[in-house]
């Protein structure tokens, strides 16, 4: 959240020190709620300049705090929609802009940004509470109509994961999923001393541009595949897809889809019916796949299992072999590789949601 100059008040002689020394206008800031106020006006100006705001833009700001960034946004764009959870900050914003030329161009929504419906906006510019970074990023990327871009302050490591490329140490599921839906670029490094109270970590400002048109892929199924692949990103895909937990869920989805197709064929032999895989009951979200400490052999499906189960295992592995993916590692795969792999699994009737 953005804010302004901090006013220190001297305690009365003999008075105890305040419990929370971080105030603005008598408002204490809570670190636990991610309330770290930008105190460097040059940094605020740099964020505005790099955002590329147009005079016709409707701007979404998340966590405006006491309004220093808000003021600059109002000066640059057509209007600002500020979403703020803390009622104390909402009152501070209203007081700050009441009776000013900006008052009729500022709309304040009090509530949790993750739970409320967002109105139309052209661009999002925000210094957010870092604990909501991931859910907020994907809420924005799912927003309709599609906005032009978002310029957001994140914790440094989270930002580096967003922009990581195949082969990078921080390349992960977050990198792949975000870059599927958007172009992501790093704009600014921001040291912790630019905030009051200073957070425990450094920060970065990142630009996120949703892809237009969006990729033609069911995101839930895409994420199901990527989740499996990055559970052990430095293992080969052949090793990952031999895990009992993975094969069990994929086989259950495979059988469920077959049963749905058979049922629909029996009920309407002449109809051209498309089966929606989103109706499948199990998803890989239900699995706990954090098994780095276990040996591959312990996780593999036993050859002594029944014949049908063994056949399904071979079906899965044959997809990897035909696509020459069996010996590849997720940490090195490009977006196009994951798209091809998902397509080949789907062609074999294997789905991930």
C-alpha cells in the first residue's frame, strides 16, 4: 500500500512509548496486514512514469493506504478505483481528497480485493500486501474485460519467480502459469528502506500484460499438468509419471471420462456430443505431491498390480516416449513444450482436471 510522509509525535514527559511507533496522522500501521508505506516520493514518481498511464485511463489501485500514490494516479489518469480493506485508511483517503478537484474522480471500495467483484479498469497500479501476491495475480489475469496492464510492487523473490525462464533456479509453476496468460517484465528494484515500517525483504516492481487474445487452453487442466511436472522439477518426466499418486488420479479421471462418453453415446447415438472434462470429480489439487525425500522406486506403481492398471501405466509412459519427453525435466521445458505435452496426453484420452 502506498502512503506518505510519516509524522512523528513527541510523547509527553513521563509517558510510555507508543506500542506501535509507525504512524501517519495518528494511524498506526500493522506489519501483519502488509501495511508498509512508501516514503520515497521519487520512487512513487518513477512508478507512475514507468506505468505509461494515459489521461483517459481508469486506474485500479489496491491497498492505497493514506493516498500518496493515489494522488499521483489521479493527476495522471481519468479516475481511480481504490480498494482498501482497512476502514481507518478508507476514512483517511476520504478526508485527504474531500473538497479537492480530485474528489469526484476517486471511488473507494472498502473490502477484501480477493473477495469483491472488480469493476472495469484500464490499468492496475499498486503496492500490495505481499501475502496476497499469488491469488491476486491470477484474479487479475482472470478479470474480464481484459485490462491493458498491471504495474505491481511484489516481494523480490516472488517477482523473480514471475519472470524466471527455463533453466533459471527460480523457474517454477508460478512462472509457467503466469507467462502462459501474460507477458511479464521487471521494471524496478526497491530496497526495504524505501518503506515505513521497513519490511524484512526487498521488493520489485513488475509489469504484467495479459495476452490478447488469451491462449486457447483450459487453464484448470493446464495447471493440473504443470502442478505434477513441477512437484519434482529436476527429476525426469518419466520418473514423475511413474509415481503411484499421479497414476492413481490420472487413471481415475480416465475411467470417469470413458464412462461419461459411453453414457452419452448410449443416450444419444446420433448426437454430436462434446464431453467437458471439467465435470470430472477428482483434480490434482486434492493430492499432496510433496515427496522430494522419497525414492523414485518407492513411488512407482508395482508391476504386480492388476493387468488393467499396468496397461494404463504403459499408456501414460507411451505418451512420454512418443513425444520424446520421458528423459526431459520440467525445469528446462518451454511454454510450447508443455502445450505439446498436454495435447499429446489429451489425444490419448488422459486429462488433468
